[in-house]
């Protein structure tokens, strides 16, 4: 409710102010894992900084290697983190695309298997198990009838997100 009626909100953790910002600022740029998880749904992967990202849309981004996945991701890094630093990649489910085919143009992508699908009318949330056993959620608007769905349980799929969708959090 605070997200819809307020111009500024604060998130507290154990009586300490964790972040004060606009609703969009807190949702899109949380200052910590706690804030990211407190406001909305979020995927969090633990890993390490590999170095500075290169590419057309990579300015200010760092390369992140998630534990046990075997791939790197380019993501925004507001805290000046150095190579080797342990951190967390936060990506909202609605910012992740899901497909049966690998996207040859996507910078950030990983494969997995659909464990579950939560149908809520206008949206479906796909729960995809990665190679390291971690489950990632990807949301998709239901543009077609559920019986005509392309992706279903136990399908091998590809998850992808833009370089601006992921955020690296130090704490």
C-alpha cells in the first residue's frame, strides 16, 4: 500500500532505517538484499565480481559470476566493488524473459528446467531450476490462453535479462 499512496517511503530493518526513497527508487534500486526482498519479489544469486563489464550498454556495470552456474552476468553496480568481492545479483522476475530457444543477442542468459508454473490470470510465474539447484522466477504476461502456452513443466528453457535489469548488492 505504501508503494501506491506515498511519494517517499522508508524501509526499516530491526529498528534501523535501511533506505528512504521514492517507491520506484526503492523497487528499482534497493540498497541491500533486505530491502530488495522486503519490497516485491526478487531473485537473489550469490557470487563474486569478476571485473568490469565491456560492451555497448555496459557503462558502470561489472561482471558477476554466480556460484555453481558457470556463466557470468553483466549488471549495474552502484557500490564500487572490486574483483573477487562476494556480492549478490538481484533481478526482479518481471525483468527476466523466458524462452525455449537461446537468444543469440542476449548478454545475460542461463538455462534451466521449469519446476513449476504459478498461473494468476493475467500473469504466469515460471519457477526454473538452474544447474546449481537454485530456483529463479520469471514472470510473463498471459497473452494467449493457458492451453496454448508454449512453455510447460519440465521444459528446458533459457532465461535472459538486459544489462540494466540486474543490480549487484554488497550486503
